[in-house]
């Protein structure tokens, strides 16, 4: 059977061959789709039976057909690609998409067929290599198993390229807009205006990246999926495999390390020169050892030769200006390509074909959109080869023309190989050939030979100038060429994802290139998309490799041409011997492994940086000497945003210092425990400082928790706690009679941490958590597709706070829940399962047990419920009063179909109905008895800075500390422009004893920020108070203390007495009506929050305990809200929703019971501080500011940190060791009595 099939195939080959010959003499790219479909059908019909699959002859027939058939498909593809690149319209895009789908289908089916052959090692080498290529689908990047996926991928990729090709930068609506080539390129190349360069640099990135980001993410997922379907871990494995080097990555890194010292010297020299040139315009607020990326004469800082005039070593020596010479000699664009052709002909290589001259695109047309990036095309018919570039007469394009024609020479050399071998020995070879020629072309010898200059030798100064010019092209490119695919490999592997594209991009730019963004770049941007090769999905490691390989090939050609003198001045122009050697290597195509081709040509089978280092040795020596003159000049650099953090290896070393006890007997000795704890506290301090820095950087730069560095460090620190808690437990077995302070330390150190069993589990958890946070932070509510969409802060918050339109409130309330919950539900379920599993593996029944344990109260749940029952009567009276007022206000709009004893949740002035003070105007007991106007006070007399200064003054009046110099320097108190910060207020202790910070976005729109500043600054006072404790005790006495201390200060600041000090009221003596109004205003903030915060973790504890699950999340959520808060959803909510996810702390997996407890504890603290201040009058009008005695006892409690059980700390200030709601009831007693009377009358 197989003999018959083979014979049929041979017949088919003849037909295909004749068809190909006949068609391609005329217009090959007009082959119809049906023709290709027939080829695919013929391929499908070739059955490989048990005899055929072991037959060399049958395999050869298959490969012969493969080569001829796929050459036709590739011709069509090349023509379609060329048509699109030279005329970017929808029709050409569609044609290319269709042929790519055909190509993918053919390769996939041929791959499946080829896998059936059982290759015998005795078969001929050429056949075996071609079968190997077929089995790996070597001829395309990756084959798609699903044809629809391929069509979608093609369309999306063309959409990306369309964005790139059509992007322009405009100064304003009336000015002419500039394309990348040639206009923006010209700005970057020629301008020396700092601001104009910044405009072009930023403009190009803003015009491209944001439009590409989402499409790019889809393409990464699709291509990675295809790679996995083809048996690869991810696409990086496929890209690397194409180099046919099992040690490619380590060799790649090794080559970079070899050239790095030269690059660092060049970088340091150029950095100094640029600082001198730009003077005061050179930015002072950036890393001084990194170069702003827009100053290097190129849109991507990948070559720096355009700033040669700024950095020339010997400016007074005559400079070679090839651009000027070309123009003086009236060179045309055609002359440039003719000169290039002449070079190759002088070596005995090929002259360009007739179609090359008639059909190439050498200049940018004005009548259509073209992709100007230089490229060479092989149309696989043996005569049609073309170049596409938007050439200008200048030095750059003079050399680029030689480079691109080098590709054409390669095409022509291997055109007689079987189609599968019509490629470079590896992808770096193709790039290296043209650049090897350029190295010869740019020599003084060559420029003299072709009559562009009239001298052929250089002085020592001119030699250094020449080598500097070449280094600015070649050496500057190497780290850029190196990092592009380092970034993409990490992306394909999942170590970089959509949440940190730009962060990781700039980390690598800073680390390897030593360049930095001149302005803030956030994750709304997508700066990798400003580079064509990333948009076009072209692997870039080939360019890094080729830039090293070209010097190796160049040295070999110089040797074959018997060149004399230094390597950098070798010109092999006219050497037929060198040309013959080169031609033999080029003719091989990819028929031999690249190492064999390299061995034939250079007598070495490995790529080496040796010739490159030899070429630049005179310059390297000069740079070392020159840079050494400037003692302040740092040669290497630290990359920006994370440069001051511990490395992962440093963290591992710290953890290792305390993660084991060598001598088991040590566990029984108190002095051993003391010694271990001393070291433990040192390590914990360093780790805590590192985490605080990382947290601040992440949150100040809006980097989500999917950041790989955060995950790695977080995992290492979790490992620290897991290992050390086990050691602490062993010490605890013997510590009965030890020092009480020591025992407390061991108790805290042994507190069981929730850790995962593997880094993968930890990473999976962080990825899921990052996903939840991302959904929450990016969620928006839109009225329709054309209207502007609203974020939670500040827009939706403002709607809920200020609107009295029932339907608008409903739209915002429902919209926020619809924009968040449904997207979170599945991820939240996975997180619960993961965290519960980890909790059980760490010895807990479930996660609720761990959350409750942190309060160090064995009766916590019953005490928690008891506290709520104590305040419930006050809440119910307030609720009844507010419900009635709202019914009266909304009248007929108030829903009649809901439970009349519950309040619709959207009418209470807050997205979560957790505080009701924003509807004070609707429920004010005595509307004609005003208290004060905070808004006017803030807008007329306050700035964010003066608010913070007022808060500091409050604490200083208590005899407490001023804020540190570092606090004022490093805190972020307003939302920076061009940043997408999470505005959730946060405080930071950097464990240095001096560096404490606040991050918040002060809006000046209500009293909330003014009060919040006092609250957050109280936390800073807590940090400063316990800073002298061992690190393990540098935290609050229990999770509620930090919150409660701040809120107790707020109660004082809110008092009429303190408001008089601020001149918000004219008197601190209130009428009875004003007192009730005031207490109502405070109650609307405080009392509703108690039921809300109590309910939140009651729901989550039941989720963790398994009493609520994903089948009834929403039902149970609203049952608890209705029972405890007595509110209800204004419309039906189903299990398709997940309304719990509308709250930040649920999305962020933050325990909430602490806020309930703290909201009761704050009144207990407040009463104690008022008593110490000898404040007369009712509790609600106490202001303990200026009481040094109050400050003294407060500070004594704060200084304890966690060194004592919270009950002991509580006793220091309150003389009580239990949390009580008595003070809260005393505070609101007048209002409570008024509410009972008022409600009884209605």
C-alpha cells in the first residue's frame, strides 16, 4: 500500500512543481484559496501505514511534497505580508489573516503526519533533520490546534500592528500630528530640548501602549495555550528551542556578563556627559545613577550614536559626519542601495534581481499607511526579493541598507536548498550577516575606497572618537537586546502578568540598561508596546546574539581577507576569498546545525564575545582611565524602585540565622532562649523594615499583590514564621520558671502563623488575592457606553453621600455591586478553600479560629456577642427614628413592597450603610438649631498640610512626640498627578525608629479627612511610642487597640469644646436642641457602624466554618444584614451576585471584628483620658487636648506595644481589664433617652 501512496505522491509532486513554475512566472500571490485547500486535502489523503512509517523512501516523498506545497503557501504569505506592510488597509489585513490560517492548518496537519514516521538513524541526515523540523512545526512560531483560535490570534495581532502603524503624537488639536517614522525619530535624533524630547518620548508611549495592553494580554494567553497544546511548558520554551542549544539561557546570560563591564564604563561616561550638558534641566528627583530614557537620541534608548556630538571624547578633533558627506555628494536613496549592492558584488556575491529594483519600497509614500520598520522579504520563487524601508539620506540608513541587503544575500544564497532549509543557520545568523558587512562599510579604509572621504588613517584621538561612535551603536544596544526577551520569557512563564507589565518592564530596563522613565509610568500604560518587535511578536534574543556573533564573523572575514592592522579598521571589500568563504556558509541555510556552519566559517563551534571585546579594547581602556578621574562617578548602578530592598538571597540568609537550633539541649536553657530571641528580634526587624518598604512602594505606585517580588518575599517571610514558631514552641515546653518577659516573647513567637506547604500554593493564593484586589480597584459603573464611567472613590462615594435622588442612589448602589461581586465570587470561593486548608494544616479547625485567636481571649466569641447585645437597644432606637424620617422624606418613592421594619440599604448615605452621617440633613432632630459648618471651615482656612500640622499640635499639647523629619519628607498626603493610587488611608512603620509615614489622598471636601488625619497620626504616635520595644512587641496590644486609640482622639477633636478652639463654633456651650443635634450627628457615624462591623465577620466566620457556602453566600449575607443591621436590598439579589465583595476588606481578606471591638473600646479609652484631664461636664463634650497627664498615661499604655496581654495594657490607662460598652452608653445617654421619647410619640 505504501508503495502505491509514495508513487501517487511523486505524481502529485510533479503536478505541484509544474503548477508552481507556471503560476510564479506571473503573479504568484494571486493563487486562489481553493488551490491551497486542495494542497491541504492532498496532505490529508496521504495515509502513513505501518510499512510507510518505517520507509526512508516514503518519508522522502512526504518531505518533498511538504517542501513544494509549503513553499507555495509561504509565497502567498510573503506577498500578503508585504502588501499589508506597504498598504495597511482592512482588505490586506484580511488576506493575511486568511493565509496565516491556511499556513497554520497545513503545518499542524503535516506535523501530525510527520509524527507517525519512526526515524531510523541510518536514514540520510538531511531527511532526518527535515522530519525533525516538521515534527516540531519549526517553520512557524507555534501551531494552533484550533483553527478558530488561529483566526482570532491573527486578527488581534494585525489589530496591534495597525495601532502601531497608525499612531501619531499631536501637540494639540490644531497642530500637525507626527508619525514615528520619520518625524518622531527625527525629534529623538536631532533635538537637544529636554522638554521636546520628553513630549515625543511620552507621547509615543501614550499613543500606543494603553490601546494595546488588553489585546496584548489576550494574545499572550492564546499563544501560551497553543504552546502548551504543542507539548511546551509555555511559549518561551518554544522560542528558546529554536536556537537548538540545550544550554541556551545560561549561555545567553554568560554572554551578557562578558560584555557588561564594557557597557557599564560606557554608561557611566555618557551619564556624566549628559548631566553636564543638560545642567539644571537634568532631573534631580530620579535615581542619579540611571539615565533618563529620553535623552539618548533614540525612542527606545537602544542605540546612542545620535548623541555622539554631546559625548564625543575629543570634540576639537575633526569629526566624520557621514550624513553631511552623503548630502554634499548628492547621494540619492537609490545611490545608497547601489553602493550596498556594489559591496556584495565585490566579494563575488549576488547582484540584486530586476524585481528587487522595480518592486522594493525604498521611500515612504504619502498616499497610504505603511509600516516603516526596515525589513527584507523572500518570496520563495528564486528571483523576487525585496526591501521595505522609509529611507532618508543619512548615516543610519546608509548602514541599514547594507544590513537589509545582507538578508537578501542570505535568501539568494540558500534559494536552492529544500524549502525547509531556506532560513538562517539560526535566527541570529540572519541578523548578523548584514551587520558584519556594516562593520566593514563604516571603516575609514572603506569610506576612502568608495570616495566618501579622502583619508584612510586616524590619529589616536580620532580612533577613540571612531570607536566611541561605533560603541554608541553596538554596545549601547546589547543590554536592550538582552532584556526584551528576558521580560517576555518571564511573561510567558507567568512570572509577569497583566497587573505588573510596566513595573517589571522598568525594573529590567533599570537593572540591565541603567535607564529610567523620565516621568512616572503606571500600570495603565504599556510601555513595551512602544517597540515594534513586541507588537509584532518577533523574538528579540536573536538581535542580542547577532550583535555578538557579527564581530565573530567579522574577525573571520578579516582573517580570510588577510587584513592588517587593528580589527576595528578592517575592510574586506573586494576580497573574493572572504566572499567565497561567506557564500559557502550562507548556502547551507539551516541544513546543518548552526554550530557546524559556524565551525566551517570561523573554526569555532560556539558563539563568543571575544572578538567584540578585542574590537573595543582601546576604547574600554580609555573609558576606565577617563572615568577614574571622577571619584564621585559610580560605574555600576542600582535599579530604581526596589534598589533599597533586601534581595531574596539576603532574606534567605537572615531566615537561616534563626531557623534552627543545633543543640537540642539548648531548648532547656533560659540563656539559650534569650540568645536566640535576641537574634530573632534583629532578623525580624530587618525583615519588617523590608516588608514596610515594599508595601509602601507597592501601594504608592499602585502595584498589586500579584507582583512577583512581593510574592517571593512574602513566601520567604512566611517560612521564617513557620520555622521560628516551631522553635519557640520547643522552648515553651521548659519555660515555666523563666523570666516573665522572656516567656511573653516566646508566647508571641509561637503564635501559629497560617503558612502554605509550598511556594506554588503561596503564589496561587497571592495571584487569586491579587485578582480580587484588581477587580475591586478597577471596577467602574457606567450609565451607558457613551457616558463617562465612575470609580468608587471619589465619584460613587460622592453620589451616595450627596444625592437625594432615589433612583440615582439605586443606580450607584446596584451598579457597584454588579461591577464587583459577580466577578469575585468564584475567586473568593477558591481563596476560602485555600486559606481554610492552610489553617487546618497549621493546626486550626478553620480560619475563623485563627482570626479569633489573635485577640488572646478564650471567650472572645461570647464576649463579642455580649458587647453587641449591650449596644443593640441604642441602635434599634436610632434605626426606628431614621427609618421614619426616610419614609417621610422619600414619600411615594419609598418602596411599599419591602419589609416596613427594614431600611432600603441605598438610602443611608454610604455605599455599605456602615455610617449614616451623610444623611444628617434628612434626620436632624432640630433643623433650625445648627451646630457648625465644617465644609466652609475646610475650604476657607485649610490646606492638607495645615490639617496635618493641626493634628500634630494636638499630640504635642499632650506632651507626646512631634512628627519626625522623615515623616514630613516621605508621607504621601495628596493624590499625585498621573498616578492611579489606592487612596485607602494607610500608616507605615519602617522599623528604623525615625521613618514613619502616612499615605492618604486628602480631598478637602468634608470633615472626614480632617478627622481621619488625627486618627492616622495617632497610629504614628503608637509606632513612635513602642519603637524601643524588641521588634516582636512592636505592634498593638491586640488588633483593636490601634484603631481604638485613633478614634478616641477623634472623639476629642469632634467635641464642641475642641471645635471652639478651632473657631468652628462661637461657644462650647450648647442648647439642649444643639446637644441632641450634635449627638445625633456623632451617633450616625458611630452607632450604625457597630451593627455593620459586628455582622461582617459573623458572616465570614460562618463561611470559614462551612455553615455558609458558595450556594448561599448572598442569601446568608442578606439574612445577617436584615437580622442585625435591619437593612435590606432595595431590589432582589440572587446567588448570581456576591454583594459581600462590594466591601474593600472582604476583597482584601482583612479581618473586620477588630473594628467592632475598637468602636466600643474607643469610648472606654476616651472616658479614661477625659477623667485624667479632669474634664467637667458631660462626656460627649470632653476635650482632653492640652492635658499632659492624659498624654502621660496614654503614652505609658502605647509604649507597652504587645509586651503585655492587652488586658494589662488596658488597665494602665482605664484601670479596667475588660472591654466594656458602659462609656459608650454614657456618651450617648442624652440622645438615647431623647430617642425613646421621640419614638414613643410616633
